[in-house]
C-alpha cells in the first residue's frame, strides 16, 4: 500500500479568506485526477464541537452521517467532493485536550509531566494521521482554522512542523494570504503576505504553495515578487481572484496549474485508470452562468446571517442550477411575523422554507407563516423545527387543539404533539446529546416523498431532541396530514406531508446536509422544479 500524501492548508493576514473553499477545490481537483481524497478540519477553539455554539458565533452547525456536529466547512468539503466526512474529519482543541486529560486520568502517562509539547502536539499528530490508517485515501488535506499568529493555533502549527520532518516528501504546505488593493495609492500590496510567510517561517514552516486572495487581477510581476521574497517557486504562487461563484474556484485553480504542481511536487501523475473528467463540473458552472428563469424562495428563520443556514442556501442554489432556475433567497425574520403582516411579508415568494432552530424566539412567527402558506397553497418545505411547526399549526387549526405545542417551548401542554424523545428524558447535559447523524427511514406507498425520492428506503441525517408524538398520529392522518416517512426501528415519524396541496412537506431530518454539487438532493430539486 502506498503512503498517503498530506496537504496542510493554513491562512494568514486576515480571517474569512475562504480556506474551506480552497481546500474543497483542491480536493475536487485531486479527485478529478483519479485519487481518493479526504479533507479534515482542525479548529483551534476550546469547544468540543460547535454543537452548542450560537449560529451568530460560528454559522451553521454541520452534521456528519456518523453523527458528529462540526464546522460548516465540512459542508463545503462534502458538497465539492461528494465524499462523506466522519468523526475523524473534525477536530478541535477541546477534543484534543479532553483526550489528553482522559489519558492522564487513566494513568497512561504515569510519572510524566503533561505538556503542550509533546503531549498535546502528539495527540494532534495522531488525529491528523487518523484518516490515513485504513488505507482509504491517497490524499489527506488538513485545513487549520484561524489565522497565523493566533495564540490558539500554535500547537497545531508545531504539530505540522514536526509532521513535515517525519513525513518528508509526503507532506506539503499551502498558505493562503491576502493581497489588498489600496485605492488611494492605486496599488496592490504584497507586504502583508511577506509578513505572514515570515511568521510561518519563524515557526519552522516553509510553505510550498502560496494562494493569494485578491479582489483585483494580479499581474506576473506581483506573483514573481511574492515568489522571490517568500522562497516559493513561481509555479507555486497562485492567485484566487474574487469570482461570481465559489463553484468556479476549482476551475480557476486548475487553469493556473495548481493540481499539476501538487502532483509534480509529490512525484505523481494523473492516475489515468480512475481519471474523472472536470467536464461535469464545467457543465455545472456553465449552467450556473446561464440561468434564465428566477424563482423567489423565502427563508423563514430567526438568524439574519448568511452562514446560519449555509447548507440550506447552497442546496437551494444547487437545485436551481440543476433545474435551470436562479433561486433568489429572501430572508424573512420570523420574530417579526404576525397575523397582520404575514401576507405582506410573504408576498411575491414562490416558495417558503421554514427553517430549523432551537428555543422559543421566533416560534409563533413560524407558525403564522405555516398557516398562511397552508391556507394559500404556497409550496412549503419545513426542515426539522420547521416540520415541527407544520405539525403544531395543523393541530391548532385543523385538529382543533388550540394549546398544541412542542414540549420544548411549553412543557406543560396537554396537546404535546411534539414531545421529548424517551431516550432524551434522563439526559441533563446539552453538548452532543441530540439524535445525531444518519438514520433509516421508510417511505409510505403512494406518498409524495416516495415519488420524489424514487425509492422506498432512505437514510438521512438528524439533529434534534424532540419528535412527533405518535399518540396523536391517528388524528393527524384522519384529518389529511400524512406521516409518510417512518423510522423502521422505532416507528418515529420522520416526514409529514399534505398531499392535497401543491407542495407541502416537512422533514424531521436535515436533507440539506447531504445535497452535493454533482448529486443534488431530490427534495430540494423537486421543490424548486415545482415553483
Ligand atoms: N429544537 C428542535 C428539536 O430539538 C428542532 C431542532 C432543529 O431544528 N435542528 O427537536
């Protein structure tokens, strides 16, 4: 078995340069060259995972099929590569320290003083190499969160420095920086990049490749200057100019020969036997530039922040490209929605998404939105909390249960149509305790979802504590709300639908986590197609 190659991606100068997109693009290109690739994220924060983080702090929490709550960059990795990530692909400082402290308590280091170097750095190195164990991958791309110079990332960089020595020719470092344009001077400035590389060098890491983020095109003289000042070969200096779409980034990297450079640096060639072509990706980008029809989708949620519903936004956009429609997304703050203003707030939208979420803020606004959509037959897609709101609205206004609610919001209600799962009742902790990851679901014969999926058995990812309460199942079905997706093991309701309407489906799971560029999720595709 060949040794896997390790690619480390770090970032300098400023945050938010799009390391996740660059890592994902490299992954896509190497995959296209015929190699097996995985991308993993190492985050320097102390939380064990982002599961308990407010989306305002950290954007969406992404969930892997094996049930890990992770950084939203893992969503980009999966959407770009189509390769499933796992528990090994998301590591935080919190996880590292937790493992080391558990070992210390067990007595694994008996007699030793536990220190950042070597104990923490060794744990980081072991985690970086975890994906190499099964021989499943030719390339392991490791993205280090944060910016060079942060106190928190120091142990990760020391681990990379050591690994470069240990892995020798099997390791390569890519550093992403920023080249600002000073309008007053009319100049592009490379000094921040030089400083950032110097900082990296002072930690003992010489980058092999520099990727320069820039708003303006960089001429060859700038690229050569950076190469000369930073000890990097001119072929290894790549520019990443702002592009209309993140999905154009792999093509732009390919045009500049980044994939060729990486392969040459590892002494490898295109793996002809398994070579895929970039043509499918090119076709996707070509279609993206040529969307003629526009549809408007209202996102009813409480987080007025692009990143909070990242995977839903991308899933809608991707579904639009596959159906030839430009999806214009309008955020509608559920906190401000009332019976009086709902018509005006939702007007002009071709379809509505009722977003996932936690807690009581904005809940009644979501129920008002569901009611309006149901009674005006506006195509509506409820996701997780959104599905629960569909159930509550139906119970209140069709089943005649005015006190219907979720036990999450009103623990005392007798009409607890959404209730805490039995397994959750004894748990008092918050972190990592939800129903997380992929579960099987059977689709009822003759249901809308069975038709849409084109199969009777699916597997989808979950992230919630509360469930449809089966004590009310008969009442719902008799009144016309079909529970068309069930967990075959415990009979939990995973999907509800109103077949009498144009498109009215709620899923307890999150289909947005498994929609990828080349394999868009059928529910999103069908939803957009019908608008
Ligand atoms: N708060 C709800 C629950 O825990 C829904 C969660 C979600 O939308 N992800 O069941």
